[in-house]
């Protein structure tokens, strides 16, 4: 098992520190930057672009790590996250949704965080709103509180897993992780495509 580092960098541990701790536990190796605050106008902006080069740890300064995959380009508490699907390489912090083929960080659009959102993306292909060559993406987190809530596991199975598996079995979607997704995208030519309604 490999775990993606996830840090809000407000407790003395930056992404590199978290990646280093995961390495020590034997579950490291991921280069996914998860849960970052992506809007440069916000005081909580986490300067994702510094990871174009290896970054030393804050708590473990001898550790170096560079993120290659950017997910969850959100806002604090996810109150105004961008609605986007697809893969691209952000040009810079001020031109986040412009693809730069020379950039070394790939962003993955999260879209809506539920199975209904995935069905919406499937319909975009069916209705020919989006070209089939455009690789659309959706992702979301299942939080520990969701799992531990009364009936939480059954709710996740019924509302998330069963609908996604049905779409997968119908050949409409591929269920994967971020690292495999980006690896397959690069192998297929790394053609950037963003869908923003």
C-alpha cells in the first residue's frame, strides 16, 4: 500500500515531512500533493509551485521531496473549490488553468464529489458535449467520520461503490488512483483537457 501525503502545513509539518514519515512507516513513495490551498489570493495559499524542485522538510530538514501530481486545489473548508474535470499542467500560480506542456506538475480536476457527478461526466461523452479523446476526471475523499457514522459503511457502499462499480462494469468509467491515472495519461500522449462549465 502507498499513501499520498496530505498536509495543511499548519502544524509544523510540511508535505515533505509527511512524505518522509510515510517513508519511515513503509507506505511512502507517492508524489501526490493532496489537500493544498490553491488560490494565491488567500492568506492560506500553500505555494504549490515551489514543488517544481525538491523541497526540504520543515520538521525533518534533511528530507527532500518533490510533488508531481496536484489534487484538491481547494479553498479553506472547501467552501469555494473550483469546478473542473480533466488533466493539465498548470502554467503558474496566476495561470492555474492554462496548460504548460513543459511544466513538471500535473493537476487533476476533482469535479463533483459524488457518483452522480461521475454520471454527469459520462453523459457529457454520450451527448457529445465533450470529445471522447478528452480524459475527464472526478475524485473525492471519504472521511473517517463518514465511515464511523451509524450506517456509514453501508451508506458508502450503496451511494458510492455500487453506482461506480456499475458504471465501471458497463465500460463507462475506469476506477483508479492518481499515480496510475497520470502514468496512463502520459503514456497516451499527455493531451491536456479541462472541462469547466
